[in-house]
């Protein structure tokens, strides 16, 4: 197979026009200890670098750029004071910038509560090669979108939050017509379990597949970055969806657990073995172009180089979880206004053999023992969840940052203020040797919106065991919805961060309930499939279909349908209306079955 690794960044250092010079932080050649965050591009316009050091400053990030002329340039850095945005005192994530070895006098990340350009003084730029360094001061999630230099009097940087904005493209010398990647039978956007199932199953039926994932690893919520273990059973079925899921699933003993238990390498190995998959890690989809009512192309850029690309296929499958492809294509959808399930950012700690300190900062919440559950077994689990009433896209960064604030504050309460006492002696538990070891900066979101198909599966359908002629993927999880935990929410009603699960045991976990295929394609975008938590269900039914293995099986069902549709020149809806028995035959194929082309697969199915 072909695999698009990270570009040779040293050869891609930008040669920029005099006047204004833009350097995107995510394109830094050496990121040091800074992390690339791609979660909030839709709301703030860009990936950014995050100094996620759990209270210990991270190693410097650095890069080079070329200038066509020497001179004195003013410097701005696009950043935000994230704790001020949460109405907390001070600034958690501060940093400074060095240009050609000279550090600016200004401390950055301590000004505006929203994304904006903070002035960083003036600096001397050389003709030819120059260097920039980002120096983290706190380890508490300072963030940098981009750095801009200008020697033009009166220049003010545009503060546009449009992804791949025209002014950025101009300064970065992007081509007017991005590179085209075409001739795909299926373009899969999202590399979680749904995207993996779709890409692998379609490729094994001989379809040519592009798999686009905006993170450097596969697995989505089930990756080592987020660490939600793979739930949902794989019960016996006439349809062989579970075969492929067994090839990629983790068997983590806890959630969260050690990084290795989420088998990122195992998932990657399976995908790389497929000759029909072109894998594009660290590539972010940010829009679509339409041809009539169909998707014509998906617009994508390489996160590490900012290079724009276009992807064209016969079919597209939205495995983004958030339903972004459907949104941009104007697919029919529904979204709960308030009271959605939230996002979790889990964390872990351990006891070491020597004392460990942790900063006690004014911006942290003054939490007590009653306001959060003690993180037993050295980890804070799924119920560290917030953002129930925040907009699931526009305010997603606020949700993640509130979760970070809650986690740091709870650990501070434990470490520095004696929260949680010995039940026998009444003395504070000793945590002098305890250390926070991991806190997910990538959030695990449960609910955004539902793209509508020809069937909208409801909890009433599931409870009544309503039969559908196209029932296929077996969901085995109970109807499981999360709400703010009433015990803890009373102490923090504006931003609750601990949840409670409410289960309705309406599904036989050993047998499962078959989800209709008509939930897996858009009712008004003829070439759009979906596989994941954004499929066509009510929010109550979302409570049962949203777990990893079930989502993976959705992907397998969709991947085989797309390959079949390519051979038969049939839309997702036409596959149901005119070719359902052939589609069912494709679903009965063993997971390891392979064909040279979709046409060969159809010929075999009809013999």
C-alpha cells in the first residue's frame, strides 16, 4: 500500500515575501515537548501547538524560515489566555519567543481570553535563514497558533478564524489549485473504529480507498491519546462484521491504562497491509465542494506542512464523530440544543519513590473532598466529563479547557491541600510521593449531532425489538446516557465536570439488536455514508450504538456497501432498494476475503 508519512519538513521551511512573514506553529520542524492540537480548527481556524506538561515546562519547539530581506520586524503571536476565558485569575499557560537566539521581553499567553494576536515586540530578521524558538514557562497548556512578522508601518494581523483562510494561503504561497488525489471508490474521513472498519472492508473487496485521519495515530477515542477501551460485544451473526474488528481491537485492562494497551501499532499494521488503502495521517478535512446535491471533493490540508489537498471519490463516509462532512455538505441533521452527553479527559497518577511537588496556582479551583470523587486505582475514569450545555463544536475548546482546569484543580487539592482523609484516623491521606502521570489533552466526545438517514432509529424501536428488513450491525450496549452528577454538580453548577450514567437495559448483550443499514447513509446527500456516533438515530438510541466495537462493525457494513455500489453504479439508497440481497451476501463474507476489484467481488457474490 501507499502511505503518506510526514513530509521532509526541513526541506519545506517557507521562503516568504518581504513585508509579512507567517509561520504556522504546527509546521515547526522540531516540536520539542509541544503537542499538535487539531481539535478546534472549526472554531478557531487552525491547528496549534500546546505546551501540555502537567505543570512542568516542556522542551522548546523550534523551526527555521527564510526571509528575502533583512531588517527590523514587529512580531505578533496568535494565542489566548485560556484560564481568563474560564473567568479564573491569572494566566496558566505562559511562554515567550526567541528569534535568532534573542528572547523577547514580553511574556505571552497572558492577555486576551479569546484567540488573538498578542504583540511580542520587535526583532532583527536576517536575509536568508532565521530561527524561532517557543519557550514554555509553566507546563500548563500555553498555546500558539502562528507567528507573524511585519516591517510595514501600520500593519495589523488579520484575526480570521476561518480554516485555511485566504490571507494565510497567500502568505504561505499555497497554490491556487491544491493537489488533487482522485480515482477513489471511497474516501473515509476519520480514523477511529468506524473509519478503520470502512477502509479495511472496502479495500478487501477491491475498492480503492483514501483514509484521512487528522491525528498521528489511528483509533479515535480508542487510541492511546484518549484511552477509551473498546466496548460492545461481538455476538454470533450471519453477517461477518466482527472478523475485522477482532483484528484491530484493544484488550485494555482499564480505561485509562498504559499507552501500549490501546495497540496503536496493531491498528496501523493492519491498515498498512492493505494495498488498496492510501493512508493520510495528520491530514485534516476542513470543507467540501459540491456538484449538484452530491459531494464532489473533500478539502484537506496536511497538519504538519499546511499543504492543501483535494480528495475525490465516488462515495464518502463521515467517520468524524462530529458529523463535519455532513454539515459542510448541508446534509439533514438534528442537534440537541442543551443537555448533551459531554467530553471526557481522563487522567492517571502514581506513587513514586521520592517526594514530588505540584504547583499550587491561583487560577485553580478551590476544591474540597466533597466536590469530586477520589481517583482510585491511580486513574480518573470516564465520569470526569464536562460540557453538557456547551455548543459541541463552537465551544468545544472551552469544554476541554474546563476539563483540564477541573483535573489540575483536583490534583492540587489532593497534593497541596489534604483533600481526602483516612476514614479511620481522619488525617489527610499522604500524597507527597504522588505524581500526575498522564492527562488526555485530546478529549473523548460522546455527542455532537445526528446526520439523518432514511431511518432514524429510536429507543422505542429498540425496546420493542422492531424488525427492519435491512437490520444488520448488532448493538449490544444498553441505552446509556450521561448527565451531570447531582452530588458533585451542586458545588459547581455552572461547569459540572463529573457525570453519572443512566442505563436502560433494553438490549440483550449476548444477542444484540440489529441496526438498520438505512441509518448509515444520508437522506439528502446521495453519495454520503456515515459510520460512528453521528449516524441516524435519536439521542436516546445514541446511548446504545456509540461504543467502539459497534461503531467498527458499522464501518465494515458501510465499506462493503460502498465497494458494492461502485461495481453496480448504485447509490447507498439504491443498494437498499434494488440490491439488498446482494448487499447481504457481501456482509456474509469472511473478514479475510479479498478480491481484485469490486466487480470481481460482485461476480463472486452472484455465482
